[in-house]
């Protein structure tokens, strides 16, 4: 397959116009770390942002960074760390989740790929999604036209908020070049309180109690025993299941909140608690963020978003209906990561039936190509018609990542 590597937005626009003239669809690539996320793209050519890379400007005092879409997240993270800042939406690195010629290698994704898929980590319920930190961009649409949206400050929206439209569009509307994101100061201290031995329902209740209490929790997750034992972090896999509650902020405040958590929840777990300090805490949440318990690429993986109080119930329903399934809860129970053996199929009907009563939506994050073609990867109800209408406006010839989100779009 022909691979195009434009170095500028003008060259990218030429590639798109040539594709329109030749009626040859384009598959957009960054670091190829999330190619298996979404439906397979049927394209005659590939276009990569590899040459559209690098940090253009970074103003720590203004909390704004501008970089090209092909910039690897490792470069972004290193620049921010030097100034003790970070991307508060905690972008995950899914480089080890998908099969391929370099499966299992340490591929970090690109900034453009993170924004295009709107991926966020454990801090999502507190800091917002990737789209909430996406301020502006320049891009070329499916007509071969160069355009821009947003700007370098938070309050820049005078018309349509195009950055929010681009976030989560999976490259079906435009190929981005320069992107502007908001950054924030890194917390002074990070610690995590572990509660051992709870079942999923009790853990869900404990997370709800913690999140609604005076503890200023920045992340809350539940790892059943089998998932906890896969952790490389000290103290996590030692005593069965783990309910993890992260606290961030100034030193005295963090110490106070951690002590209060251990005191207030000691009775619920028979005193079985532990506290992770900086290094171990960071390791654990990186594992949860990047789905370390699900690196086995021979499984199917679903992301199920539900009202937080219902996470354990949805997971239990899936466990009954889907043989061999495993799960973990993130976002205080609002996000269920569900895996099952690839040999059993995607079980889309059972997954979506599990949250029918409480409401929610499910996305098939990883599956063999045949399954991704057969089942509905994204929620279709109420979304397909709108997606098709927006696609028609930005890419009427359907040359950009056709079929990535819905068949025929």
C-alpha cells in the first residue's frame, strides 16, 4: 500500500486533493499505536503525520503548549515534566494493546492521535476529557481545504467549538497539523490509599462514599484479585482485590486526607489498608491508565461507560453472560473495562444488554478484524445519523478514514 508522508499542511492538502481526484481513500496514521481501535479502514493509500512533528511553542507561564499532531507523547511529557507541568486529562498509552508487526513494543502514541480518539485516563471525572483541554488546531478537511478552529486561549469560542468536534472524530473529518492544548501544574504530592479484600459491589460503594466525602479524590479504581496480581507495583497484589483511592495536592493536605481515608474505611476492610507513596502510586495509576492488566492481545476488550453507582452491577451481569470474562472498574465505578477470550466472539449483545436498565454506552476497543467488521464498534443509537451529516460537511467524498466509526461513513 502506498504510504504518503507530507511534511506540511500544504503538502497534506495536495495529498487529499489527489486522493479525491483518483477516488482513492486515505487511512490516517500517527504512530500506529491505536490502529486496532475502531472499525478497519478500507483505503487504497495511507497518509502519516510522522514528518509533521515537534513542539512549536510552549509557554509554561500561560499554561499553553502548541505542537504538531505527529509529535510523540513521550516528547510532550518530557517537555512538561521539565517545567513541573502535565496534561491533566492523563492521556493513556495504548501502544501495547494491539497486535501487529511490532506488538508489545513500547510505542507511544502521538498528540494528534490522543486528541482524535479523545482518550483520557483515571483523572477523567475530576479534570475532564481530552476535548476539555483541546484549545485549537489547524487541519485539512476531506475537500482538500486548509482551515483552523479555536485558538491559543481557553475563552476563544465565538462560533462553533471545532476542537470539541475534532476530538473523538477518529480522523474521519480532517487531518490535523498544529494543535494547541492546555497544561496545568503537576500536583506537589501524590499518594494512594489501598483497601484490600472488598468484592466489586462493596468496592463500588466504598468509591462512591470516598468521592462524595471530604477527601478530594483524584482517581478511584477497583482491581479484582486476578487483575491486582498482574501489577508490578509493591503492595498491590499481596492481599486479594484492591480498591485504590488517589489523593493529590500539597503535602500536609494529602497526608491529612490519606489518614482520614484509612481511619474512616478501616472498619469496612477489617483494617486491611495500605498507603502508596509517590513512586509506587505513580506506577499503579500508570498501569491502570494504560490497561496493564489487559496487555494479553488474545482477548477482546470493551470500554463501558455507565452511571458510577452501577459499575459493579454491569460487570457482574457481564461475568454471568460472558464466559471467561475479567474486568476492572475505573472512574469510581463509572468506567468498566471488560475483557473476554477472543475465541468466544465480541458478545456485543450481552455487553449492551448489561447496561440497558441503568443507561450508558459501550465501545469495542480491541478485537480481531473480523469481529470489528461484524459488530457495532461504537454506539449507534442517535449517533450514526448525526455522524453521517457532519461527515458529509467535512468530507463529502469520504476519503478520510472511511468506515472507521460506522460502516459506510
